[in-house]
C-alpha cells in the first residue's frame, strides 16, 4: 500500500513570497493546522468531495475531482481512520505533518494559496530523519563549505539515503566532500577511490564517442539509422526518417524502451541485464514511432542504447573499449568503466532503493550505452574540466561538438547534454539513476564551474546539485 502511494503523489506547489521562513511559518501554520483538522474529519468520514473543496483554484485547474476521488478511495481511505496528527516541520514554505492511521503512518505535506486553500497536497510514507548528524569529510572551515554542508544535509539526513560524494570545481580548484557510508552500517566514508553507478550520465560519454566518429568522417549526424542496421530491421520504412542525431538528442520518435523489454529472462531489479541485441533488432523490424522524427523531445533509453550499438558496428570495438581508448585513457579516468577490475570491486558501493533497502547494481547487454558506466567524483570532475577546455586535439573537438544545441525547444539539448538555465546562467548537465543510485553532473564553461554528485541511494540528488550551483553563482 505504501509503495503505491508514491505513484499517486499530488503536487501542485504555489510559492508565497515571504521575507523569512519563520515569518512564513507563523503566518501559515495556524491555518494549516485547521486544514489538517478538517482533513482528519473528512478522511475518517471518507468524504472525498469535502476534501476536494479544500483545494484551491489552481489545484483544481490542474487536477480533476475525479482523479483526487480515485486516489483517496484507492490509496488513503483503505488505511483506516486517522488516530493522531502531529506537526513535524516547516521547510521551504511547506508544512509537514505526521498522520497515524489504523494501518500505516503517513507524512502529509501541504502549502496554502492566497485564499488559504490547498495548493500543495501530498501524501507519502513517513520516515523520520536520522537522529544524529551523518559523518562527513567536509572540514567546515570556510563559509562556502558550511553552505555546502547545509545543502547536503537536507539529503543525507533522510532515512533512506546512505552515502554521497560531492565534487566541486570552483575558483580554479577541485574540492570533494564525502558523506555517509559506502554500505549501510559499515561506518566507512566514501573516498577518492569509491566507485558509484552513474546511470544516464553514461549518455554524455556515448555522445562524445558519436562526435568523435563524426569528426573522423566515419558517420554523419544526418545519416538515417537504417544505414547501420541489419537488413531485416532496416526494412521498417518508419525508421528511414530517423537520423543518427535524433538518437542522441531524444527526438527520434522511438519509445523510451522497446515493447519486448520485459520478456524472456527479464529481471525487474536488474532490468537491462538480459535484453539482447537480437531482441532489439527484432523489435525494430516492426516497431511504431511515438512521434514524428525530429519534432518532439521524448527521452529514450532505447535510442541511445541503439546508438551505442551503431558506434560499435562502425568502429569494430565494444562499447567499453571505445570509452576506454577514446575518452578515459587520454583523460586518465582510471575508475570510469562498465566492468570493474577485481581490485576495483572492493571500492564499489552497495546500493539502496527508495525505501533504503539494499538492492542490486545494474548490468547491461544491448542497451549499455544508455547507462552502464561506473565512476568516481574525481574522474567526473576531470571529465567536466576536459569538457570546459578548448584544445586542439580530437577529443576536445568532440566535446565541443556535443555542446552545440541540436534541439532548441523545451528542453534545449546538444548531443547527449541537456542545457538548463539557473538564475540567467546556462549549464550543460545530465543526471542518472539506477535501481539504487542517483547522479548529477553540470558545468558552465564561461564561469569555469562544475558540480558532481554521486549517491548510492535511489533518492534524487538533483536538488543538491542545483542548490550547490546557486552557491557558486
């Protein structure tokens, strides 16, 4: 029941401008408390209509009454009556409450609009924050280090997070701070040798390989993908309009994953492990596109996985061999690879799902180019720095090609890289996620700043990354 609640989070956040958090809390909390009293009354009476009447105009504009009634009926009312409510905290203009139902303990987060109606209305499983401060290597000697610590604490003190590596390039130097543990309960901080899954940050490596081979004249961005597919798959006329470029910037029209992905030896906790090239080509032979090629952004792991296979076919090398020879060896990225050496495996973290339970790291077959790499914060800072430099060598030229915008709608995309705007500054960035890891990498070539966040927990680190970027501006 609790897991399903996560799938039905109802979030419409209306921020109210206040001069300080304490003032905002003083203004909102009495009204919030009264709303919680009403919610308790209506939930216990199973009166979904009355609960919908507590929501504001903007909330109702975005989410229908039918949706809320369905959510409450299926996910909240079956938990029984609310026996007790208690205030937890007020953070970022959101009031958080603990609701003790007959069958579960739930956290309610809410925010009120200008009419004192619900703007944010979210239920999720209740997890108390860690009672003690998680260990860190951050010396907290400068104001900047203390600010970083304040941002990171909002993440690492959560009950379902375990370890974190935070790499920062600012003012011409690298700084890396470690938090938590490499495995729950082992008391061992991550360090310079600690290796994490980086998930979809792998896609930027794949894009770099593509740009490298474009510069070498071995492939063109405008080439139709059918030029590089087996004959039987290339017979699908729909694929003739899909170009190599579109595989990298997610405008190919290919679905996120193939329809036959969960067949054969599919393992839900290691989902990419057994999906083969033969399965992919069989799917492509008859597949339909979800949008017209080149016109709509639709993130696709399948597209980038296919791009990796095409690059293997034109280079005669395996994906990992290409990554090693073209990118890692020139940059001295010794810990960035798909398959770890025996002496590196002891430095590979244990990983944990969104509930904080240990799970499997992911293995890849056909779609490895979309998310198979592992790395360290130190390696990824080197990688980011190399991306920011303009040098007269083949790899640097490939990096620069990946930065050129190829899709200028929402979002902006280069080759692999996405472009986000934070307070007027544009950053090239990508994040990543597996069943038990999250990652974030962003840099600004003008300001010469970069940030790397690696976690062995399936809790998004994007807010940490963006928060630290704002500190560096």
